[in-house]
């Protein structure tokens, strides 16, 4: 008797359907054109003078948040492990706090400091699987230094974002991503000429699509808006949710077993984020900018 055939996954089926793939590619490109037209017609046409007047600040945002940060992060992952990267990433709120203090004199409140410490403890519990003694066995290398440098640069981006020009958030991110792409172009040419090319298979295309839509456009759009509303020091602790969500996704999608240390870590991270993000300031009038850089209202 012939062995029963294994059921094929939807991705395996899609990978061998050229007409579906080409149709979807055309649909996505059409959506990109329509979206670009919408942004250009409704926002960039109104905001371009303000953007042009603030080009040095926008160049700094593009350089720190889109070019240097991303280049160093992806380059670092060629030399270090994901665990190391997540551990180093957990220090991101501290880098944001240091830049906010150095540039604008904004200090962490006691509640924010306690919340960051609590959520950081939760991150360590999750990543080290409840064994904090495992920290001593971790090996660090040049990739870790590169990843830490990326976080230092991203902390500057987060702090400076509070001084963004009063334009629509789609105009801001469109301008910054375009400038960031130009800044990264020489590195892309160098990488391509050195033999590093993208393999045009389904996995590469799906990964690129996820990075462009979710990890780049939407994540930056939401993060920038969050900083505008509550300030960088209260927004940064939400970065500790990254390993929490990663752990949950590993349990749901990869079948990892849910254990007690997961629950303890989740509770600490969520509790710490809630404590750190609570506003210690008095309500401000509409349009006012608080000392921590957050806005009551802006050109959303």
C-alpha cells in the first residue's frame, strides 16, 4: 500500500501558483501607488514647506531611526544570538532616558524608574527561563557591541522625536523613510556587490513584506505617535513587550510549552509597563507641550 501523502501547507501550495503570486504582486503594487498618491495629495502637498524648513532635524531622525539603527541591528545579528540581542534590547528604555536627560533635562520619575526595573526583571525571567544564574554563561561578541550601538542610536531618535515638526504623521514617516532609504543606498550597493543577494523565493518575499509593512511602516508610525502623546520616557518601557510577545508567539505558533516562569515574567513586564507609563504630570491645555516632550494635541 502506498504511504498516505502528507497534507501540504497553504504556503507550499502558494509557492507553486505563479498566476496567484503574480496577481497578488500586482495588487500590492497597485495599493502602494494609491497609498502614495493619497499621502502626496492630502498631506505632503500641505506639509512640504514645513518639512523643508526642518530638513536638518528630519535628516537626523532618518539617520538615527531608519538608517544607522536598522543597518547596525541586522548586521549585528550575523554575529550574535537572538537571546543576546533580546537581552541587550531590554536596555532600550535606559538609553532613551539617558538621551532625554542629556538633551532636554527630562528626568525619570520614581514611578517610571520602578516600572522599568520591574519590566526589565520580567524580561530577564522570560529570556533566561526563570534561571537568572544563566546570565553568567552567556558569551558576548562584537555583534553585541553593534546591537548596543544600534540601541544607543535609536534612543537618540526616540528623544529627538519629541521635537518633530507639526506635520501629519504620514508626511513625517514618508519623508523620514525616503531619506533613510537614500542614506542606506550606498550600503545596499556595497552589500550587493560583495555577493549578498536576496533569494526570490516565497519565504524571502513574505519576510520582506512583513518587515516593510509591519516592522517598518506601521511600527514606526505607531511608535512615533505614542511618543508624541505620552513622551519618550513613558513610551520606551513598552519595548519590553517585544520579548513578551515573542514568547507568546513561540508558544502559540511553535508549540513551546507554557511554564510558570512565563506567567511570572508576563506579570512583571505588564505590571512594569503600566507603572512606568502612568503620567505623573498635571493635565495640560490643548496644544501644550509638556516638559517630557509629550503633546496634548498635535497635527495627527
